[in-house]
């Protein structure tokens, strides 16, 4: 029962490495599949660089990307691969939190939760308008949080160095 509740550092590192490798490989396979389908359909047409065409609105949100993927549209499949690539480090951070909880390491749980917050803040902040962002996440709070994280990491590193030296 004890081995189920607590992971060693080695087990956690191996699991995190596996998640990162698997996520990147899956994302690459999906993007390549979408690229092959895209080239099969549009590979022979000449691009018109005189007119800029942005990404279609249905490929600018997750539900639209999933709908395009389910309809087997190449651009949707490519976008899904990019979403998987973005989700991979987030999955790593979430898994790190679980691992640190199982190791009963409260300081790393706290730091990793802050990292998760900052990752989600950067993703959510990009989808909100400027006024919504200011209401939800005042920049002064985020700046204070970043300073606190930096100070906490420096202090933790300093304490670790002192323990090793002693």
C-alpha cells in the first residue's frame, strides 16, 4: 500500500518523461497526418500571396477544431495536433502536482500549482478581450505572483545548497 501512495523521484521523472515524449510524438503524428491530407487536397494549387486570408473563425476555438477534425478536414487535424502539443506541458504540470502530492512535498505542490495557474492564465488571457483580462487578472497581481515565485524558488535553492554544503 505504501508504494501505491508514494512515488519515488525516479518513478516520477520516468513518468513525466514518458508523458512528454508521448505527447510530442502524438502531436507530431497528428500534424503530419493533417499535412498529408492538406497537401493531397491543396498541394497542386498555386498560392495567392497578394491576398491575406487569416485562419477561418471555426478553427479559432477548441470546439471548432474538434468539429473540423471529426469531419476529417485537414486544417482541423493540423490544429488538433497543435492543441495536443500545447496540452502536453500542461499535462506534465498536472501530473507533477499529483506526484508531489503523493510524495507529500507541500512546497513543490504549491510551486507547481502556481506554475499551472500561470500557464492557464497565459492561455485564458489570450482568449479574453483586454477589458475582461483586466477585470479577471489585474496585472499587478500577476506581477506580484511572479516575484513571489522567483523569491520562493531562490530561497528554496539557497536552502538546498546550504543543506548540501553542510
